[in-house]
C-alpha cells in the first residue's frame, strides 16, 4: 500500500505529526529518517523562496526572526500552485494576524508592495506610446481621451510611508520621521519593476485612468481631492515608466 496523499502532505509540513503510514524505502524498511530529511528540505526550500520574494521584509525583521516566521508561514500556507513566482500571496494577511509583529503595523503593506513588484515583473508586455502624442494632442482632445494603462503598472495606497521605508532599506535613504501615508505606482519601464512615489492626488488620478475614465474626468477627481494636484509630475511618472500604451480619442 502507498501512503495516503493527504496524510503525506500534512505530515510533510508539520513535524508534530507522525510519519505517514506505509512509507517504506527501496529495501522495504520504514522510511522515517528519509522522510524527516525530505520534510526539512521542503520547508527550507519554501522558506528560501519567501526570503527571495520579501527581501525588504527580511531586512526589517532580521534574518533569524524572518527565518523562524517563514517556517510558521510555510506550514500554515503550503503552495497551491507549482508556479513559485506566486508563492507568498497570503503574507500580508498572515502578518496582520501574527502577534509578534503587531507593533509594526506597516509590515503588511510592505509585503503588499513586494508582492506588487513581483506581479509587475510577471505581467504581460505592452508597448508604450510615443510621449510626443500626448505633448501634441490638442487640450480638448486630451481631456476627452481615455488612456490604456500597461498591465505591469500597480497602484498602492497606504496609511504608512511604505515607499520611504522601502527606499531606506533598498537604497539607503533616510527612514521617514513621521508615520504619514503614501501612495505609489510600480512601473516596468524595461525589465525590472520600480516603485515611484506619487504626489498628493496622484493615486486618485491613476485609479480613474485605470477604471477607463476620460483624462479630464480623472483630472477633475484629482483636483477635487487635492486642489493643487501636480499633474505634470504624475503624468511624467507614467510616461517615464512606459505605463501608457494607447490614447483613445473620438477619432481613434
């Protein structure tokens, strides 16, 4: 008889469970020790995958603490797909309920940022428009136009300064002094995704564009929320990040 697959999977990730029944080696002997080695290797491999996926989270928590936490995460959230590039999607929710890190309430959003960077990296390719199209479009046509946004663009809003924290851990910039909220986009101008801090109102503008609203409608929403909304900087970030893939006017 072969071991029950459910029992085997559960025992693989939980060292407190007994070895699966009917588990034998090539010589017909109980394969408990071999199973223990295999179990340790699986948990270690999944923990290393989390380290690769959440480098900033690991820096903030420290290697030793992150390693121990990753072991708990792996056992609670085993992979549901063989595509490891998506492993760890439950990390923000896990951190929200993980008691030892509750004094760091920004960690779930840091995890969301790192997940979004991975999603941006694996998003479908799209060709950006020539920026001159926007520069030469008459104002009335631009206001009525709808912009297609690249699948690789990801938008995040947080109550915490997650971009500043990410930048401090990645580029050595100063850590934020005040716990103010930040919004950012992740764009993929070439091969690697990069977070970009949005000015106030920028998230409202980008979200409206992503929802298919006309340029003028998106601008109205942003300026209603933030009267001195910086359109030039926001539009510049979208263009520099190759995030605009089409402009749909009444003529095309």
